[in-house]
C-alpha cells in the first residue's frame, strides 16, 4: 500500500466536497427537528433534488437553474410530507418512510431518460494567487460556490436560531407546541415553513451529488446519504456548528476509504465501502453513551399537534 | 372553513374502509401518472390488476403472485408487530440479506451431500442470521437508548456490502470460473425450495408466511404478550405503569421480525432467486413496510395487503413487457399507495366538520 499517494491538502479539499451534500441535508433537517418535526424522508427529498436538478441542468444547460429546481423539487416533496403530517395529522415516522420510498420510485421514473448523460457542472471559483498558496490555497480557496454557500448557510442558520425573534419562535414551537400555540404563534405555519426549508436544503444536497460531485444521474445515487444526514443531526445535538463538524467528519471517512481503495489497501473493498455506515452506527452509540436517554432533542420532536385537543 | 374534530375513539368503519379508499385513490392517481407517461391509463390498470388474476394467462401469473406475496407477508407480519409496539425496525432488508447468507453458507458446508435434514438446518440458520442482525439495533436500543431506526437502516447498507463480498469471495461457486455468485441452491436437491403443489407457486416460504400470520394473530388477540405489544404502542406510559418490561418487548419485537425476515431471505435464496448473487437484494424488506401499513398492522389484513402488493409487482412486470411501462413507475405507484393510506387515516381518528368551528 502506498500511503504517500494521499496528499493531505487534496484530502481535506475533497472531503469538503464529499461532505457538502450531507451537510446541506443535515442542516435542513436540523431546522425541521428544531421546530419539533421528525422528517425521515430526507433520503427521498435528496434523491428528488438530485433528479430534478440534473434534469433542469441538462435541459437548460445551466447548473444554477438546476440547483434552483432541485431546491423547489425538494421543498415540494417536503410540503407533501408537511400537509400529511401537519394538516392530516398522520404518523410522522410512517409518512417520512413513505416519502423516502415514493421519492426513490418517482426519481428513477423521472430520470430514466437521463442515465449516462453528461451535463455542465459548476466550475471552481478561481481566486488567482490565493489558490496558489501552498496547502491553505487548495484547502480554503478554489472550491465551487455551493461549498461556500453551505458554510454560509450554517452560519445563517446558527445566527437565525440564536439571535432572531423568528428563530426563537421556531425553537419555542419545537420545545412546547402547546405553549407556543397559547402565546398565539401559528404552530402549523411555522412547522410547514421549517419543513419546506428542510426539503429545499435536502434538494440542494441531492443536486450537489448529481451536478457537481459525481456529476451524473444514476438510480438510487444518494445511497443512504439522507439517512446519514439524519444521524448527523443526532450526533450534532441539534447545533448548527456541530452539524458542520459532523458532516466534515463523515466526508473525511468517505474520502479516506475511497483513497484507501485506490491506494490498494489490504482491506476488503466491501469493508471499506461499509465503513461510513459502520462509523455512523459507532457514532450513534457513542452519542447515546454520552447523552443518556432523550439528550438534547427538542421536547416536542415527532409529536403531532392538533389545536383543539 | 373545514376543520377536524378528534373522535373519542377511532372509527371502526373508517378503519376498515380507509385501505380500500386509499387503493381507489391510488388507482386514480396512478392512472393519471400512466396517462402522463403516454400510456392508456385504463389499459395499464387492467394489465396490472385484472389480467394477472382473471386474464388469459392468469394460470401463469397466479403462481407468481404467491411467490412474491410469500416473503412480503412473512416480513410484514414481523414488522407490524414491532410497529404496533412503537419499535421501528426498518432494516428488514438487511435482516433478509443476512438470513439468506447465513442459511446458504450453513447449507453449502455439506455440499454435495444429500440429506433431508439439510434444508431444515438451513432454515434454522437463516432465522438465526436474521435474529442476529436484528439484535444489533435491539441491544443497542435497550442498553444505550440508541435510535433503532437509524441503526437498523445503516445495517442494510452494511448487509449489502456483506452480500457483495459473499457473492464474489467466500461463497462464490468454485466450479464457475470467473463468475460471481454462489452455487445454485435451487438445483441442489438437498436445499431446493421447490413448488410444493405444481402451478400454484406455493413453496415453503408461503407455508411459513401462513403459519406466521396465524401465530401473530393468535398472539395479538389471545396472549398477554400481544396485549403488552398493543399497550406499549397505544400508551407507553400506561405500559410502564402496567409493569410491561419495555426492554424485553423491544428485543422480542426486533428478534421476531428479524427471524421472519431472515427466513424469508433463506426461502428466497433456495427457491426463486436460486443463489447468493450481488443483486439478490430486491427491496422486499422495504416494500414489506408498505404491506404492513396497508394491512393496518393486522396479521390478517397483511395477507390481503401482501397479495395486492405482489399483484402490483407481477402486473407491473407484465405491463413493462407488454406496454413498455417503466418498472420504476410501479415503485412510485407503491409509494403513492402508502401516502394515500396515511392521508385517509385522518378519517379514522378525526371527524371532518364543515362550517364555523369552535376551535380553529
């Protein structure tokens, strides 16, 4: 095995790329869960974002339009979940699963004419001399715009939840929907908006896979990224900064196992491919060791709200 | 204004009618989807739902329906028990794969001996594999409170990699040079899970599904364990006060569903699939979730739901062969069915009132 072929700067740069889809999806899901809603359909929204983004990207030739329609597609899927769980008061776990199963089916239906096609992808932002700085240049500069957007979004969500009034209302709705309702806040409206935001983020994350990271459309290409995003929210104890750390950690493991595969490590390929999932389980176990039962989850997470009860 | 008013107790009439309403709504929405794909919706629906049961070639399709319904029902019965108790095992697909691998490996140890004891031995190991895979989320949940949804699901991806490694490495048929995949178990007399009555599609998996349905039904309605399952699902707090051992319940529910999923995998690998191959995982474990809900988490309802879902598979294949309907349309159709089912469930628990309400 030749470990010297793995350059640390390239490794960090590519882990940021690998982590971005999960980061976007996990950040969206965190906001949803902060509002007290458990949407297990992240995988379905991501794959729909991937296919919508790819189709729009191919048809229009513009990856930006692709990302826009991915966000719209993800949000539309999320609102389907929102109407079912918030208006028709269905079980959130079951509806989230339904969203994933439906999204996987619908996306392969929509994308069947687009398998194997290439599309325009987003270029790196060229910052000229900055990119040429050894090590830091490659790590910090010269990424594509969505990587920076995702980091800005982390900052935005953090500030929104911590410093704004609307963020406080959202957290109140998640901690005690009855109290928030009694204070006159529209619980259902806040939750629907949070759900739509989560869907848009998941859609962006999916489109990042199909338009930048891979960049192609294949059936079921998210391969559990949505579920890993859900695990990261738990790992991050519902904090934006830790979502970033968690996503980059997983991005690191993904990139490392890919690098080890190409470097010809004397470990079975299947074990390496399973590593991100195994590490997710391991992290979940460590979290539950630390947090005990319940932990820092929003108090009303997953509980249905019906105003007249 | 339309608003909802909670019923004091769920409506029994709607509870029975809502799956039928959901199926009807899905047919309408599915028909629209088929029309959007440029197919005649009525012809598509007829090809999927009518021809396999009553059409010209029904004699062939009817057997296929039972072949597909067997594993779906077997897995769904186990899942439903857990869902009833609020234990969310969504990794049945993984337990199904590991069951198949364990069972196949246990049998292949004796290859090429011929003995009637080999097949039952394989079934036991298949069940054991499923249980072992399900015990990981169960024990983590009980001991540490780790989320069983995420762990059981992550294990599906681990199982898929295990399957790939078994197919190309340690279970690969040593006589087939260069080809991945194990020896053909359906063509080895000791392990073949063949049709029991010719032309019906009934193999041992279908028989096992039937036994599991009866067992689960009796347990839920007649046994203390079943009462505890229902109690824990309806009111976890009441269950704790009532002295229900939640940890034991979680282990039992996950173990039972893992066992059935593992057995389903073994019956599949020795029969319809024939061998451990890379594409052995066919998504039964996920479709069984829809089956469990469509059957209202009731073992008897699951039989009907499993048959219907098997029909969409068989009819969907026919439609894709005859009408060129993409096979992905069927999985979208199945997902839609689950959506409508969850949506119309509102009628079971709530009354819809039109007019000015007291509470908004």
